[in-house]
C-alpha cells in the first residue's frame, strides 16, 4: 500500500505543478495574441508574407495546444490520485485494525490455552 500511496502522491504533485505551468503558458499565449493583434492593427501596410506566416504558425501552435491548455486531463489525474490516496489511507486503517484484531486473538488464545492447562492440572489433583 505504501509504494502505491507514494506514487499517487507523486503523480498528484506533478499534475498540480503542471497545472501551474499551464497557467503560465496561458499567460504567454495571451501576451502573444495581444501582441499580434496590436501588430495587425498598428501597421496594416507592414503585413507581409513573413508576418502572415508567423501569425499563422503561432495560431496553429496554440490551436494544437488548446486541449492541453484547458488542463482538464490533468485535473482528472489529480482527482484520481486523490481517490487513490483516500483509498490507500482507508486500506492502511483496515490493515491496522486487522493487525490489532490478530494481536488480540493471539493474546486471548494464549489465555485460553493457559486456562486449559490449569484446568488439566487441577483435574490431576482430584
């Protein structure tokens, strides 16, 4: 259980950190889009083949990244990791309870055995 719990915690941490990175990525995207819009509005005569190619490349890149930028898959990973961590914690509790019950059973079996031994000894005297 402990190795799985460590792995789930690591995956959760990495997914959370990637979500932060995506926030930074989205800010960069916004800055680029704003810059492109300013360029297109400010100098319509300066739009040449190279500028159009750069704008199209940037648009295609961010269009391709759109699904990732939403971060939905990473949020799902976080949710699943949280569920695994919860399940592992519950399982650890059940294992502790089982160990405690096993220990109590051993304790009482030893007592019963001792009582049976005493009873056998007492019978020999009568």
